[in-house]
C-alpha cells in the first residue's frame, strides 16, 4: 500500500505540491492526472525519495520514506519520466544490477520472459548508450518488474512505446494488480486511464481537485455534459477566464 499524507513540496517560494493526501491500496491501480505542471512528477519523485518533501509523510507498505528509507525503497519499483540507462551496462547487466541491489538474484529466472515480452531479449547484450528512446523506457520497466516490489510508481510510462509495447506493459501492470500490488501511474492518456485505472486523482496547481472512480466522477458532474473522462478532465481543470 502507498499512503501520501499531507504532502507539500515547495521550490523556493513556489508550491508545486500542496497538502496532497491519497492512498493506493493493495491490488489497486490509481491514475495521477493533471495538466502540465500540476505536480505529478514532483509527487512521484517525493515517493521515490528523489526529492525531500517540504512537509508531510509518505509510507510505502507502512515504511516511512524519511524514518525508514531502506524499508521504503525495498517496497518500491519506480520508472522515471525520462529513463537514463547506464551507458556502459548492457540490458542484461541492468537487470543483474537491480536484482543484486535488492538482494533478489533468484528473480533473474524471470529475465528472459520479461525482456521477451518487452521485445528486448534480442538486445540483452547491447549497451544502454545504444538503446532507442522507447527501448530505454522498456528497460526501465523491465528493471521495475525484476524485483519483488509491492508498490509500483510509473511516471508517464506509455509515452514513446510502440503499440505492442503499450499493450504488453498494460498487461504487465494488470498482472501486478492481480498479485495484490499497488500501482500509481501518471498519464495524459485519458482513454488508457479510464480503462486501466480503478481510480483516478486529478491534480491542479499541486492540489487534489477530484478523486474517485470514473463512474463516481461522472455522477458528481451529472448536471454537466461530461460523458467521458476527457470531458470531465477538461471541465475540472479549466482555468477561469481572467
Ligand atoms: N527542480 C525544480 N525546481 C523548481 N521548480 C520545479 C522543479 N521541478 C518542478 N518544478 C515546478 O513544479 C511544478 C510541478 O512540476 P511537475 O514536473 O511536478 O509537473 P507535472 O504534473 O509532472 O507536469 P507534466 O505533465 O508537464 O509532466 C511546475 O511548476 C514546475 O515548474
Ligand atoms: Mg511530469
């Protein structure tokens, strides 16, 4: 389970995330939506301990990222917005490195299956520096799937993937849900969010402005003409005309 409690992150005088609270339960996929600059990446980077929150708490399977960073990191698999593979490690060496870092070398028995599903098995001997953008994205996902995390955070994982890669990654994410893992996924692809996510959270200027299942949000906006998540998103995030 992932718990974000009253998370605030300021950069200088600018508040990027503002008293944000939400939970991703076991066996749940939650979509983190919001316009550019809404605070999605900042939230996910705080969850991954890449940014220090200004205030608030983040718990990964009950481990506070500030008080128990080792326990928290062990529970998390994170795929960044812009993956940067190690230039001088091969695809397979990345998986070996991650498995070793988590003390889970036995999980390498799944490497062939994971890499094959993501069309990277043929590239297993290639260096990180030689991979295309989509292949880098797939390698970051493969590294996330190789160890037994309970919480998965993906920052726009589908951007740059080919249609087969997108389908396979969505299937792999749903398999994690079936295993009881918690998945947080930021995306601008509203059709995908509607189909893949059990719940969505909509951020605007760092604040949570709507949360619920897509049918719940539709009901809340019943008086309006919103019929799809896209309609709702545009209605909720619309800036008032000055
Ligand atoms: N390192 C930083 N220093 C200063 N300001 C930052 C930093 N990182 C993010 N911000 C600011 O915080 C706000 C939220 O940015 P963030 O990257 O979290 O948005 P996002 O929702 O992920 O947007 P996008 O959809 O474009 O990826 C923006 O105003 C951004 O300019
Ligand atoms: Mg972002």
